C-alpha cells in the first residue's frame, strides 16, 4: 500500500472550551474511523516561514500556509481522497492537500 500525506490548510481554532471539545471529538472519530490506514495522526502546526530559492525568508508561510498534517496508507489516490473528504477541517473552512509519499 502507498502512503499519502495529508496537509491541512486553513480552518479556524475553536473559540470556547465546548467548541474545542466538539472539534476534538470530530477529529478523534474521523481518525479512529480510518483504523489501520492511519499511519501517523500528525499534529497541528504553528505559523510557518518559507525559505525561497534565492535564500530569502518569507515569514507568512506562503499563499496557503499549512495548519497541520497526517500520514495514511491507502491502495490508491482515490481511496486516500475518500478518507480526506471526511476530514473535520472541511467543516471549518479549511482544505486537505493529498499527495503520495514516494519511497525512494
């Protein structure tokens, strides 16, 4: 099976403890529903910086900065996309970038 990297973009942080509990529950259910396909649940990430080809550094993380990541296994890209379509970040205005992690 191939591994696929999920890079989360956007979304919003919960404003209240009740909302945080609801969001964490949604993420837990989604990740738990993937079973053994979930290789690494990953983590949210803070503000990123980008090192450009000319050596300069952009502190804004680029046009669409990452907000987290996960790594899964799936038989095909279509299967990986199916898992991504259930991601709770989509309900909070975010997106999931899916890319195959190629063994070298």
